[in-house]
């Protein structure tokens, strides 16, 4: 019985993919099925897991992601109507710091709730396969946050994205494709700084992003207690989850991220369950804080993180801001098989030693020691291609000025596609008013001398005592550099 079910599911997937290619009238579906990479079948082992968990091949999916744990989860709807965890994927690389993305070029990977429709699936990505997260959503825009082309993709290389191995993104892409073939209009993408547990919230209680994190934790709690995709709306520059019209209302409430919230209610069965969970979590957080639970250090110049399973395979590998970075943990994983191919160009997160030697600890713009690698847009950085590396070695082409912080007006010209709409069907929401999340402000660093085109002529720039540049911000990438491949075909 199980064997017949597996074969039938695989055949159905192949027939649907072929049918879409011949249809010629639905651009969204055509974009999902126009090349071999995008048409790879769901692996038999994963199909078997669906059968075991009472899931249909084409039932809806939901994706959750956690930076600190460096894990991405794919949840799938069972025949009971609730979502259950199908598979957890270790993240090969993510960039920036814990916290939301604020502006173009800050290297931050987004946090929050986003909606992925078929037009956001990119079968011709320069990073094997990808899907656009949909950042910025209406909430981000209401705060004036900027950024574009923030993806989940392959190639294990990140500058503001979430990077998987090619094998992993092929599998995730196939699950999204099948859910669209089954009729799902868009799947929800939830991105968090860490798992929203009382322990983690206590550890990060002094982080300036805590008001924002408490707000998106409400959406996490709605999902945790219902195992249903929470409906997301925005008003008064905040998230609202699972809002419904009041009993005496004739029409559904209309939400605007920048306007006053309309009258709405949260269904009592959801509101009461969420309230009980939050009371338990708050009590546990208070207890942990009273016991003196150490506060997590703020980022001291480390750019992003990497799951320990990948860091253990790389010489001098480091998990950065992700968990499991001690040498004993990495050594214990060194013999385990990595979930996919790790490119030779992958660059694990590194601590900025130049930053750590300063008192007090501040982000510095001086050139780090030769043994330290930091995120930059120089031709020698972690994500340079073979040709740009070759050009640099023979003295062809320029080097980006690492002292400049990328801003919307400084960003390299790139043909950006029309931005996908945020989920129009059912935005998800939370019941309580949370403090407003204010975007980070970064002071401009002191001007620095120009960098020459030859690597040998590079000299450290003096560190400005007034420098308050946000850790993890990115320098400008020259438009003639191969590093500008984050474009419309990302």
C-alpha cells in the first residue's frame, strides 16, 4: 500500500509539472516549471514521511526560520487540517545580526511574517534556485524600511539572505511548487531571531530589538497554540494576528499599516489559549531573570551565522551568531554527513578582532589583521567569483571603498523586478498592542582615504572614536564587480 502511494504521488507530480509546461496561459505556474532544476521531484524519503504523517503531496505548507539556531522548518497541513512539522533544514549561511532588516545594504536578513506566492519563486536564480521573501512587507514600509531581493536560495553564500545548499533549496522549492499545484495561493514565511522560548527571551531581555521581538512572538504563539497559519494584518505600525470583525459589524475590518486600527476582535478560543501561553512564558522569563540568567552579548562585529553541521566541515569553521560554535560541539559533528554540497568558496562567520580589541567595544572601520576575515565588498571577500578574483590578482578593475556604508542612494544600479505583493488573501495578526519597533539609526563613519586598486597598497584607516556604525552594515559594491550578482535573477 505504501509503495503504491509513493509511486502514485511521484507520478502525479511529474504529470502536473508537464501539464503546466504545456498550458501556456498561467505565467505563475510556468515560472515554477520551466527548467529541470525547478522540476525535480520531491525525494521519495520525504514522500514517505508525508504518508507516515498523513499529509497529501499537494497540501499547503508553511515555513519557519530561526537565525540563532540556524534552522529552517517546513510544516505541512495534515488531513486533519492542522500543520505538522515535516522536516527541519540546517541553514548553511545567513548574514547580519539578530534583529530586523532596516535599510538597503545593511546586510541584515529580514525578520517577521511574509507571504510567498508563485511569482516569487525563481527557477533561474544565479544561486541555483530561490524564492523571494517578500521583504519589505506593509509593516516594514510603514517604518520606512528599505531593501530588495531578499531571498532564500542555494549556493551557501549570503549578503542579507538565507542561504542553503543547492540540494536543500531544490527540496524546499519542490515542496513549495507542489503546494501551489495543489491550490495554495501563497505560503507563509515566518522569520525569527531565535526560537521564541522563555529562555531565549530572558537571555536577550536587554536587546534593543526586544519590543519588536515581543510583537512577532505573538504571531509565533498564535501558531503554536492553534497549529494553523495565523492571519496577519497591520495597523498603527504594528502586527495584528487573527483579527476578525466584531459580532455587530457588517463588514470585515479594513487594515492599513500606517493608519489607526479598525474595530476588531480575536476569536476567544484563540485569544484565551494565547493568553495562557504568554502568562506561562512571562512568569518563566521573570524567574530566569531573577536567578541572574546571563544576558547574551550584543554582536561585536560578527557577520551572521552558520549551522554547526556546516561549520564542522570547513577548516577553522565558526558558527558565528548561531549556536553550537564551541570546538567540542564542532568536533562531535565532524564525521556526520553534511546535508548537501558545501561550495569551496563558502566563508564562515568570523569575529572582528579589530573590534574586540577596542575599549569600549564598538564597530571599527580599520582594516583587520590578515588572519581575520570580515564582511566587505572588496574583490577579495568571501563571495567573489573566480573571474573577479583573477582580475584582482593581475591588477584589473577597482576595489570598493570599504569605509562606505550602503544606502538606498548608494546602492549599485540593478534591474530590480516588480516587488511581489504582500499576501492579500489573509494577512496574519496578533491580538495585543505591542511596542512599536523603531528602525536602527546609524551615524556615518568618518571619511577614509581612498583605497587603491592593488591589494599591496591597502593601508589601515584610522579608527574614529566617534564611529557608531551598526555592526553588520555593508559597504557599497561597485557596479562592475561580480559581487553584484544579487539582481533580478537572484
